[in-house]
């Protein structure tokens, strides 16, 4: 690899003719980092200048930084490749943190490039001075300030190496302005640190033994055990052993639909009893790139762990290991490799619903219209808790959930997914409360004409919190408490908001109008927003 | 004070009848913290329940956390009192950081209450788990996780004590859910740590000597040297010594208008040459609650310090000392205390402009219509660089600038200012690029019917960055670079965006329409947005 790199440099003969910023951009492109989600400021102008010169990297502008890092998250989930982001100093990074948090929990790799003052200017206290490394650290796996323009490409390659690890990591590279404008070094090929280790045979045999000990077991799938290939292997294991298969509460990307596995998620935020009930019936737990299931929040007199202390739990494969190979080995060990997979969803769409809109009919409408190969980005919070049964027999699609719990994840992730997969339709399921956190996303969707149909579930309340008041033991909340959870004073008029940012939009209040709007949105090549009043 | 507090507790007899959250809310109210800017989640439900019960604290809901901490900043500037904020876990705090950064640089005190999982739940890795203390630390002066419900009111009092220091500080109190719902302790009176020290007589004499050594001098005013009282004292000193008076580049709150001092600010971001030219003529520098002037950014071949190395600089008074008393002592020492102040602005409004809109005519329109006692929140970036001369003779008003440089400051600060001063009109000068960062503010303005007239300067570009490309030495930027600084693809239609969030709005494209809209907005009791195309 070292030789190949040197050869390439030799051919380019660009050493010392370029500045640090250009050496970094060329290093990104050389390592197949082809997108930069950007919101630049003064300190990043040389990086912008370099993006201008170097072909092979798409620049996507966002009006708020949480849009950018969320988009990088969505991009990684669908392309399995890290994107870069460009952020303006400490406050720009601050704005990006909630989306980075979600990406980190989803194991999405990204390379954050954060502009910084010149090293000399850092010695004076100016308005934008802040401790960027300290701001980056809590949400990053790797943080470095590049202090020499000649080393910038090397530091960039290190960031890329980290971001590409299995599973993906958050790399934050801080770029002082003078490091960007000083003389640049070689273009560097990043080390490949993304190799997944194989699971030991002993462990495979141990798991096989548990699955055949006569007691009921359930596989809990997570991470890349949710690809079509891996889930079908899990289906074979279920055919052979009779085990159940469920997924973690939130999945970075779940392959599902007709001909794929039909699995339920562990119920998530706000419904701990439902989760406890599901796991109570699950028997022995086999973790497949997943973690022992825990509650979303701690509640008075309710457990944080969702399984009983005496339940046997075994780990088949870790999230950073070779998952398909572990499942294959287990299927072989069980003699299940040639079985037909269990739990396969049959192609079947629900009826097109009519009349007033309910949560059940919303699920039917989505199941009835979901286009083949769609990417569903799900931030439907309370509304969409039970969308799975009615959509399981729809054409094959991917379903993306929020693993970090920081709301405002949906719109940015939809942007990244659409950019990663320009030939696929993105269906975004969004709450009215959660959508407002990163509402600036709509402008980027319009600017890039991204193929996203946005469903806003306008219940005009932080509905989840109404339930949570009761869950934490607050009976009969007074008017001021209820008012704090209400979004109807004033109503958010999503059609106006969307139009204001260049996105076509419609409001619907019955199933007929909803289905008609879905048909329009799905047919359209570009963003389309449907505000659903129910 | 200790005795007074115990007496009060005795009367209330509420010990052990309340939970931790209520003990904290009662401690806030007992210490005159009467506003909570909130965006609660599950972990904060008991705090919401307590806000419901306890009178004397106004809850203001925001749809994004940067709105809340920015509002607390504006509230402090106008009331000189800290507000509390309620934020949901690490990501909620992350969203709030950029506005906290600006508040910190403006010396605005605030008490951030950040919900956290129960201590037991922190032992499992759940979606929203993050290192909240680490996220808080870079932008806070004081950080503590309260781990015992009985100690929560004591920890709250400590947070209040810090926030009220002179100048204001950022206190971040992390509130685990079980600390909120467990048994609460006494209501605590916070120590008064806000006492300002007096400047030494020796220093007063030293500054007097410099001001009378026959060389030209300039006072640079900052912090609370910008109150009407302090600036008039500075004016007397100028009458006596002939010294110039300017302010820092950005002021947390500057008293100006007819009958008050007419001062220029040091030019800020993007125009370092203009700043250097002003300071080149300033002679000896006397700092009055200000810092030695530095450039906003470092640029190639331009200095970070705005004054020459051999220029004498003396410090009259620090930002945390007794500023009025220092200026009084200096005026007495100089024999200036009975002089009429110099540089007083005469009451004079500019003509009402007509025809097409230019930056100069915008300044005239504002000067011609600014209502008495207005609060001008200025995030006009490039458009408003020269708004001062045309507005100096308008009726008395306060002018608030962004001291932290993190954009998106204007709308939230306007909210806080309007809540602190319900009898005063807030005029918000906002760029179209910067306004989008915290656009969710509009909803809170509508919800609270805040008396804010919002002027959006829709130049449809990150205009400041166009200049900065040249400033950092990038000649002839290519189309991709220019595209990254452009906001016209698509246009943001601010009228629709505002209406979508419940705020009445108009678009204007000539001076006649602008003046008419200003008259409507100023007359209206509530928010009104004017999108100015020019």
C-alpha cells in the first residue's frame, strides 16, 4: 500500500505546489471520501477554495450544522462509507453535536473537519475562541488539531482510517486556518483498519449448544446483522432450532419487506412495559451484534435492564466482528445452512384505507404505497410505534431508526440517505415536534432536489411526554405542565414552512387525500412534504 | 443571611414534604430567578411537575435548545438577572452550546439545568447516555452533577451564586431524574457573590496622569461601562481631557440615542483594515471594562492585535470591578465631575428615505422610525456595519451586539430581551443567513406574543464570506466556491417561514413599503417580520 501510494504521488507530481487545504481535500478524494456536508466560515475559506479546485467531491451546503452531521450519518448508513463535514469553529461544532451523538450510537463513521483560528490568533482572546478539542471529545472517537500544514494530509489520512473502522467511528480533525493556507504535504493513502475479526469456533459451538438445549431462545439482531444476507442466515437458524428473532429497539438500517425476514423491534422510548413483556417471552437471549437490552430511560420502580437476572445471555458476535461469517458458521454447525429461512414476509400490501386518519390507517397507507427499494427514515416517535406489521409485506426496503435518541435526527439522515442512493426513494416519517429541531434541512433538500417524500405527523403535541408524565409517577398534571408539552399555540403550519424553504407541500386530513398526496410525492423526482393532521 | 434563610424555611415548613425538583424550583424563585426557558424531555418531567406547582416562575417553551440559552442571554443583558434554562440530556445541551458560547463572551449569567438519567440507569449504556459534564465544561464556569435529592436545593443555590457573580457566569447544574423525584431538602438562599471590588486610588491617579500628558488618548468602553450613567461620566472625562471615546467591536448592551454619548464601535468581522485605521488614530489607549482590541480572525499578513506594539495601554477598571465608581473617581481626580459631557448626541432623526433600498437608506429608515426606549438586537452582519451614524440621534435606546461571533444569536436574544422588558419594543436586525440557525425562535415569539419587529436583510448570500475569500488571499474563486456562499438556490421565503410559525410577515422591496411596514410593526403589540429584499 505504501508503494502504491508513492507511485501515485509520483505521477501527480503535486508535492509542494499545493497548500495544506488542498492536500487534505486530495487525500479525502484519494481515499474515496466523495462528499462534504459543509457550512463554512472565514477560517475554512482555504478549504472551500480547495473544494473548488479538486474534482471528485460533492459539496452539500446546509444552513445549520446539525443538518450536516446528521446527513453524514444517513450517508454512512446507506453507503457504508464515511462522508466529511465542514464546520465553523467551536460553536459550529456545538450545533453539530446532537447529530454526532446519534451517529456515534448508530456506528456511523464520519470525518468532521472543524475550522480553527490561526495558531497565532489563538494566543489572543477573540470572539470565536473556544476549546474545540474539549467540545469534540465527548462525541468523538478520535480528535486531533493539525498544527503543521505539511502534516495535514497525514492527519487527514489518520482521520479517514479511524472513520472507516468497523463499526464506523467519529473522527474530528481540527484545522487551524494557517495550517490550511501553508504549504501542503503528500497525498496520503489511509491505512485500512476496517478489517473485521472472525468469531472463535468455540463460541459458535457454545451458542449452538444453547440453541439446541430444548429451551426457548431468541436471537437479538443489531448492527450489520440486519443486512438481507445476515437476516436470512438468522432465518435458517430459526427454521432449524425454532428460536425467535427480534431486533434491538432502534436499528441503524434494517433490511425488510417481502421475501425478507419479518421481525419486531424491542419496544423503545415510553413503553417499557411492552418491552418487558416481549423479553419475558423471549427465553434465552442470543446477541448477534447487539447489546443486552436496556430501557430507554430509568423510571421509578421499573428496571433499567429489560431481561431478568437469571435469563441466560450469550454473545454470538460483536458489532465490530465478521457477522455474516459468524452466522454462516453457526448455521453450518447446526446443520441449518440449506434450510429455508423462517419468518419470511410474504408479499402483501394492506388495503388502501379511507375516512378519518388514525395511527392504524397511517400504517396501512404507508404499507399500501411504499415503493420498491425505498429507504424509510423513521422519526415518527409515538405515531409510528406499530408501523411494522402493516409494512412487513411491502416491497423490499430499508428501515432506519434513531439509535441515539436525540430528536431532530430524521430530516438530516434523510438528506444523507438520498445523497448516498440517488436512485432510491426516501420516505421520511417525522413528528411535528421532532421535525422542528433541524427544520433547516428542508432548504438543503430543495437545493439538491433530493428525492424525499416527507410525512409530518402533526399531532401538535410532544405526545411522548404526555405518557412520560404518567410513567414517572406524576398524576393529574396541572395546566402549566400540560402547556409545556403542547405545540398548538400556535400551530406550526408545515406547508408554509416547507414552501418558505423551497419544498412543495400539501396538508391532508383524511385518508383519501393522504393516499393521493403519497402518490404525488412518490411519483415526483424531488422533495415533497405532506402535513398529516389527525 | 444564614439566619434570615432559616427563618424563612421555618415559616414555610415545607421540609420533607417536597421532592428534589420542587426544592430546586422553590430555591430558584426564592433567589429571584423568575424565568425558565425550557425544552423538557422524560428525565425532566419532575422538574416540569414542580414548575407547575410553584408560582413566581414563568416557563417559556422553545422548539430548539439554542433558542433557550440565547433567550437567557438576552434576558440577562436587559434585566441584569440570570434566568434558568431546562435542557434534555447531553444532546439538548449540545444544541444549546453555541448560544451559551455567545452568552459567556457577553458576560451574561445563566443557570442551565440539564436533565440526566437516573444514577442507576447511567450504569447501563442506553441511547441518550453521554458525558454531560464533559459537554458542559468548555462553555461553563461552573458544572456540577447533583447526586442526592436532599442536596439539590443546595447545589441549585450554588449555581445561582455563580450565575450572579460580576460579571455574570454560566452555571450548569446536571439533574439526574432520581435526584429530582427523591425527597427534597431546604429552600436555600444563595450567597451574594456579585459584589464588585473598587479600583485602587493609585491606578486612578496613573490613568489621570496619562490622560493629561499632552498626548492624544482614547477610552475604549466595554461591559457595564456602556450604561447611560457610565458613558456620561466618560463624556465628562472627554470634555476635560479631549480624549476620544469608542467601544469594543461588539457590545452586550450599549445605551445610546439622543442625549446620550455618540460613540463608534471598533469595526469587527471582515474589516480588519478599518479597525486598524481607527486605532491608528486613537493614540494612547485607556481600557474601561474592555480588553486590548484584537482582530476577529487571523488573516495572512495581517496582525491579530489591532494596536501597535509601542502604543501605551492602561487599564482603568476590569469588567468585574465597580465601573461607575472608577469613572467617578477618575472624573473627580481630573476635576471633570461638573463638566458637561462631550460627544453628546443631539436629537435628530434622518429623513425618511425613498426609492430603492440600499444599506445607507436602511440606516436612515431605522433612524427615522426607532421608537423611544427601543431595544435593538443587531445581527445584521455586513448590512448593518454603518448603521450607527444615522441612528445616533434617535430617541434613547439600547443596542445589543453579538460578542461571541456564533451566528444565530439575534432571534433568541430578542426573545429574552422582550421577556425582560415587556414594556419596550424590540427591533431585531437579522441577516437571512444568520436568521436560519435559530429560526425556531419565531414560534416562541408567536406563542408568547413578544413585542418584536424583525427586519430580515435578505441579500441571499453569506455576504461576509464573499469578502473573506479575498481577505484570506483567494483570488478569482471558482463557481463551486461561490455556490457554497450563496443562499439563492432556493430563495428562503421568509414571509412563508414566519407565517408557518405563527408570525405575521410582509416582504418589501422599496423604501416606501419598508417605512410603511416599519410603522405597522412598531405599532403592533406582538411579533411582526419584515423581509427586506435589496
